[in-house]
């Protein structure tokens, strides 16, 4: 801190310079030149010192950019790398350009609404808008949890997404699908069969090795998955689970192992690696005349078939790796288990056929 004098055009002037740190340890500097008297210079110095004291006590408000950097470092401890990449992709494209220099405290609900819905260049689907809102809400919620914000301005903003109809095979269609795939020796037959008999996710099957399968104990240990972004990593829920091997699956796996020449259970297929397995699946279904489902719908078929045949929610959740009951409940509705028998108690009947009778007309 200093008051220095200097001459300009023969006139004596003063400069005030103060230097300190705020609550977060960032350097704060204040400088003013052209002060005409020592008294005014002392008054400026006093105001600068008072401002620095206030900053040391209260801190400097975070900007959106600063807070994003802090949340990213914290999220690395909680989220998978692929999820962090999604955060950066969505927020980096749609929120950061508008908010980087904004103080976090000044962001309003209207600002959030504008980012999600009103950007003219933002041609996002409803599902993508919902994802963007979720990411914004999470970053702001962390500010609330750390007392940086007094409220989360994203609360109350909603994106309504129509429920998409997920297609599944009937039991008969599943039989036709597997039979035709095997008869034609389709390259995806082993993958499709594994999906329909285990309900495993695509990435979990891709990462599956023979060391993960205990044929004697009849159990598959699922501890990892593969994604195109990060390769092999933890499962979607970061939890391991066991999948029981049925009689049919046991025979299939034994046959597959005899033909296997590598450490992976299933073949390495180009379409599977580049993410076009859904197209291959749908085209095959159309070719054999059954419901044209996508690859992920094989997992849905597994779940709905188990539920429709009376398997408990708890066991299905454990087998497929659901962590929330509402997720499995969605498949329960699709299987019709929760409404089965609901129309059996109506108080009227369909008229029964009776033999013809002769009516005698009386005058």
C-alpha cells in the first residue's frame, strides 16, 4: 500500500496503490492516479483498504466460469468420465458462451429458461433440453449446497418430454428371432442370444470375458462395461452384480466356448464397435417379418418377459442392475402385470348362444 507523488505538466499529482488478497486467496489490486491533493489521496487509500477488508471478510462473488471449474474438479470424484464429457459438451456449447462472465448470484430463473428454450440456434430435442436443464440445475445446486447461492434458480423450470413407446418382442417373436438368426448364421446371433437370456447392457456384453463366467456355479459376474469414449470402465451404476445362468443359456455358453479363440465371450463386430448395432437389429427384424425393435429393446424384452411370468421386482432389479424402483416399474407397466386381471370383476357377461326356440303368438 502506498501513496506516491509525481509531476505532470509541472503539476504535482498523487497515485494510490493497494494490494491484497480476497477470502479465496486471489490477489486483488487497486490503483488510482491523477489525485490533486494528499488529503484526497489519503481518502482514496482509506476507501481502497476498506474494500479489501470487505473482500477478505465476504469474498468475491464467483462467476459461472469459475464455479464450473470448481464443480468439474469435484464431479471427477463422483461421476464417470463419460458423464463428465457430457457435462462439458452440453454446458460448453449452450450455457458457457452466455454465462462465463456472469456472477453466479445474478443468474435468474428467466436466464435458465432462456438458455434451455429460447436460443435461436438451439435446435435440441425435448430429451436433449431435459438433459441440458439437468446439468445446469446440478451445477447451481452445488452452489446452493456450498452456501454460494441462497436458492437454485433452475428449480421450477421443467421440460415436458412425451413418453416414448418402447417396443419389445412377444414370447413367440423372441423364439422366431433367435431361430432365424441361428439358421442364417447371422454374425450377431451370439450377441442377440446373450442379450435375450441375460438382459445385459450392450457395453457390459462387449467387455465380457470368459474369466467373468463360472459355468460350474452358473453365474456371470458383471463388473465393467465398454464405451467408445473411454474404453473399458465401471458399469453404468458403478456397481457389480451377478446374473444367473439358465439351462438354455448354459448349453449356449458351452457351445460358444468350444468355438471361442480369444478371451472375450462375444465376437468383435465392426457394427457393434461403431454403434450401428441398432440398425442391424432392426433390419433383420424387418427381413423376417417381426416387430422391428432396436438393439437395446432386447434388454427390455428380457425384463418384461421375466415380470410377465411372475418374477419379483426385487430379483429383476438385482439381475439387470437397476438402482431405482421406478425404472423397473416402467417395465412392469409395459408387461401389464400391474393391471392383469383388473377387468375380471365386471358384473355383466357376454350373452351365451342358445338353441332356437319357437314363440307362440297369442291373439
